[in-house]
């Protein structure tokens, strides 16, 4: 009988922990990262909780604590591709924000994690995308290269043809093949006509080519696909500010963005506030 009571007590702890994790995840999805961490407590009890804590710290910009949290998660579940991938993202941010003395080491660790995450799960599309970005941007002596990026782009296409064309577009743009890049951007949008991100990619590329009328038309299409979408607001505002045009519209979009219900997939509010200040300064 005592064993039954012990089992019931253990089950109660597990259920309580599961409910806390669920609530913490909901807080994360509402971008309330500090509240999510508070819900998890100082010492999470399982890999999923450590991973969520790592994502919270990542979103708060505390990449050292994020690294520690993801390493705890991996120690518990070493074969989980998702956790290794997030650790790679964290090392990537540390490379971007640290001194040149430490940046190369962090970048190499990021690459190793991306490669390991893909090896653990070849269908981890997000890990493949980050590995592609690394190969595309990193110099050869740090393990990057266009040929490597092209190989990963083909693998991405096998999972998601539209995303594969997007990767091919980025690669062609790097190679200064503007016509080929545009063809891939347009093909990606054709293959996923209701994915607003594909239309935004095309709109931003056209603006980069100073083809503003076509870019504005693509942004208008994106607004029709996803009315009042924070993603569309931010992308259009950022593009207008970069091109130094329609700054009044850009400011209005950013103000609406800051009043929207954002998710972790959206750009941080701090980034939008920085852009708003830039637009106000440029337009002064």
C-alpha cells in the first residue's frame, strides 16, 4: 500500500511539472520570457524545461546562460537534434556579439552544432537552413563555401521546394547572378502562394534592386494574404527605412507593430524601437 502512495506522489510531481512547463511555454509564446523563466524555477528538472529556459535566455540576449541551459538539456538527451541546433544558434549569437578574439571559436562551435543537428535529424529543416546560412556567409578558412551551401540548398529543396528556391536565390545573389536570383525568388513565391514570407522575400529583393514600384506591389500582395500581420508590417517598414523613402508610412507601420501581439517568430520590440528612432532621425 505504501508503494502505491509513493507512486501516486511521484505521479503528482510529474503532472505538476508538466503543467508548469506548459504554462512556461505559453508565456514564452507571448514573448514574456522573464515570466517563463520564473515559472521554470532556478533549476529545471528535465531536458525540455532546460531547453525552454535556454530559449528564454536566448531571446533576452543572455547568451552565456542560454549556452549553459542548452548544454544541460543535451546532457540529459544527447541525441535530440532540436537542442543541439539551438545550442548552435546560441554560439552563433555569441560569435556576433563577442570580441574578435573569441568570435572565431564561437562561430566554429556554431557550425559544429549545426552539422551535428543535421546528422542527428536530416529532416530538421531549421537546422539545415542555419547550416546553409553559415556556409553561405563564412569564409573558407572557417569552414564556409558556396559549394557547401549549394549542397545544403539541394537538401532543403528535397524537404521544401519553396524554401529550396529561396536558398538558391540567396546563393545566386551572393554570386552576383541577379537574374537567376530573381527567378528563384519568384519561383519560391509561386510554389507557396499563401506563405506571406515568400512574397516578402521577393518584395525585399526588388527593393534592393531599386525596382520600387514592383516592390510596393509585392508588399501590397503580402498585406492581402495576411492583413494586419506584424511580420508584414516590420518587413515593409524596415525595407522603406533602408531605402530612405516613405518614412511617414514606415513610422506608422512600426507604431502599429509595437502595439501588436508578437510571438518569438517576430522581430523583438527593441529592434522595432531602434528602427523607429532611425526613421525619426532620417526624416527630421
